[in-house]
C-alpha cells in the first residue's frame, strides 16, 4: 500500500520550477507531522486536493515573495485563500489562476506539472452529478479542500 507521502509525489508531477519541488517538500514535511490525520485511502479526493492546494499556495507565495517555501508563514496561506469582500469562491479560484499566469504558467499546458495540478484544483465537483444515495460526495471547487488540510481537525501548524 502506498502512503499519502508517496501519493503526493505523483500529485506533484515531474519537472517544474525549483520552487514547485520545494513547495511539495515543505507540504510533505507538514503533513508528515500529522500522519494520524491523513488516511492512505482518499475515496473522494479531498486529501489530494487539499494537499495539492497547500503545495500550490506555498509555491505561489514563495515565488511572489522570493522566499523559500519553508519560510512561508501560515498567515500568507490564509491571506491567499480568504475570500475578499464581495468575492465568490469562483472569484477566489480565478484569483489563484491569475497568480499562476503572472508567474508564467499557461494554465492549459499539459506538460507543466504546476498547470496540470491547477486544472484539478479549479475543477468544480457538482453535487448534482452524484448518485442520490451518496450523501458524502464532495462538492465545490477542488481548491477549497485546502480548508480540510488547514482545519482544526487536521491542525497543521507552521
């Protein structure tokens, strides 16, 4: 059985900027501090999306602030994730996408690991697409799963 840490290497993809690799290493370090809070079975993709969103937030912040991913404070992640007054969740998704484009990523590129991960995070899981008896099915944008990883339930502290 693969562990969540091993799975995260697949989610990271191959290549990309050095800061992308550093962001994933920092993410693995953080989730490794709470192995009791992460299951190796991620049936609905919440962990994958949440962990990927954290790595993406660390990457965006590290690149924009020209700092190491390990130096990114939690407040910077919260600031990136928090909705602005009058902003919808879709606006937040578009804001993150603009950050990635400003960093030089073509978000539709199939060979860029950052863009590949982003395409999953910008996906909206529609509750209307689930079967009637699946009351635990995910809904909302993949990006919003970062709230799971940063919640009191998981309690990642950095």
